[in-house]
């Protein structure tokens, strides 16, 4: 089959030079990506970017991830690498485009980048060495490992490297007061390190239009006091194939965990593997100009809304024995770091992987908003490097000048990064949960009780298991 494809289409890969060319044309229309103009862009890019000693395989994977993230119209992902003698590639059936890098010298040049297939034509184009167009340091916001939670870490105290969950809400979801740790194949428990390349992702590339004819529905608006979100909870990026299918790499992890209650039927799922994805009423109203007034424990599963139309959840999940974990320590997500709970898709961990328009230098852009109204930005700080927890407060944020409401403003904001809890650890502003979680679909119970008392608060907690979040 591969020889057949190569005979028909040629080898399949695109370099960062071509991607930059497309970006220079505003994401461009396919017919503008002519071989001549691509070659011009590659020569210009080669003059600006130096060579690196990164391995061809590492560079190829980063390149293909970058293409999917930056130009989903051409490379709708996530698609997985396919390695065959002489090539590593990805195929995008929706556009008919192949992306790949030559791994050995035969008919093609080892380490060189190629592209073929509509809209780039049926003749393979050699675009030069992959290491001219991407290196491991080209985007400090692209991690290879994550720091997971420590065994015995608190879930109800506000401190650096922790989630801080309100004790009354914790009682409602039957949360244990400390996190456990599982020795999954991708987690080194001696160093609390997750190796991203070892994660057996949930397979598939399902888009919102595959779930509902409306596709991903999401809009934002503002007035003098508030910011509003309205949507169906389905992201504009790809999702995995849920329910998780028996026989796939991720199935055993999901089938071993409780699934909670199916909101469509009122019956319990057979396991977490049985949970599928449905649209829901995403309605949210948050302050347009929030003010930090304390450190407020979290009272909901949802902590923020992404600009791609889905939500971030708190970083906890449980098993049937009431052990609670960092979700990405215990469960493989899909390739955009999401999965469903109670039919609702949401993201965890390396949640920004599939976000568009991330850039590769300078401060990361805004990716969404927390329920208290503050912005959630990507992983690069003021110096353009991956931000660390030591640079952030106990809620996973800090204050400096960022673009806010169209103006450079000195304002508190949260960051995503590679260290647990990865996103919002607690809230710096008061949250009006009935406004921020504006539909009953977004709330954990039909008559929730929310409190906005700053940390610390103490209430005895139960130890009964609930479903994974």
C-alpha cells in the first residue's frame, strides 16, 4: 500500500519554510502554495534559522506537530506518525496531503523535507533539510516531559504545585484529601516525571462535525462589565475516538476506571471506556475586568473556557478504590490532551498542544479565560522561555504586562505550563459560579452550593469514590 501511495503521490512531507510561507499569506488559499514561491520562502527561512544537531526523527515529529497546530486547514490532525523504510510521514485524508521526512538516503535525500498531494500538487517537492526549519529549541513552549503531582500531595490546600479544591465541593464529589500516584508506563515515580512520547494516546481524529451537523459552535461577546461565551462545548480541534475502543492501546486504562453516570439515561457507564462525547449548553458570563482579591479554592470541575470552544477541568481523577490521581498520570488522553466526562469533552495537562496561532517566540498568546475572568496564557513567559511554577503564585499565575482587551495592560493572569497543576490551581478573583457556569449542563448538581471564602477553610471530608473527571 505504501509503495502504491508513493508511486501515486511521491514522498510526503512539509518543512517549516513552507509553513512560514503559508503563514505569510495569512494562512493562504491552497492555490497560492506554488513550488516556486515555496522555494523562495524556504531559501529566506534557511538564511534566518541555523542548523542543529537534533536527530532527524525528533525534528520530523516536532515539524509535523507544528504543521497540525498552526495550519489545521491543510493538516487537520491529530494524525499519528507512520514509519516505513526510509520515511516517517503523516497522511491527512481530509485534504489529501502527505507530510514526511526522508530518514535514509535512497531515492530521496536523508533528512530532507518533502510535500505532495492536493493542494500542493502531485509531484513531490524537496524543500531541504528538516533541521533547517525546526529544532528542539525553536519553541520553548513545546515540552517533551511533564512534572506530575507527588504521592500524598494535598488536594485542598492552596500552595505551589497543587490544586486547591474547596472542601465543601470536595465533599460533594467525594474527593480524597491527598493524591496518589500510579506507576504507569509513561510515569517515572522516582522523579515525578511523565515522558510524553511514551503515552499510549486514545486514537482517532474526530471532529465536531462528526458528532453533530452543527460542528463546533462557539461565540464570544462583551459589554461594559462582562465577557460572554456561548457554544456547544465541542472544540474546533480534533478529538479522539470515544468511547475508547476495545483492542486499542488506551482501552485497558479506561476500562479499569469507573465512568460515573450517563446523563442521557441516568444509568452508570460500564466503565470510563464507555463514555462518548455529546454537545452541551456551554453558557458563561465572567467579569470583563477582574480584580485579584484573595486565593479562592475551586468549587467546580470546570476552571476555564478555551478560545477553541471547550473547557479546562481541574487536574484530579479517581479509580474505583477511591485513590485520586493527576489524570495524565493515570490515563492517556487523546492527542490534543482531552477526553470526556459525563459526555462533555474537556482538556488536561499539555492542553495547549493543538491550539492554533501559538507562535514560537516571545510571550505566549491568550488561549482562554478562567472562571474568575482572568486570562489563561500559554507556556512562554516574558523572556520567551517555558515558565516554571517557581515564577508563578499558588494559583498558577502572576502579574505583568500582557495584551488584554486589545491593549498592553499590567494585569494578573494564569499560565499553562509543563508542571502540575498545569493550569489554574485556585482562583485569584471571586467567582460567581451561577454566572460562570451559566447552564445546568456545566454544573455538577442541579442545585449546587458554591462558596467564595478565601483559603483556608476546613470541613471533614468523606472517602467514597466518584467518577473520573
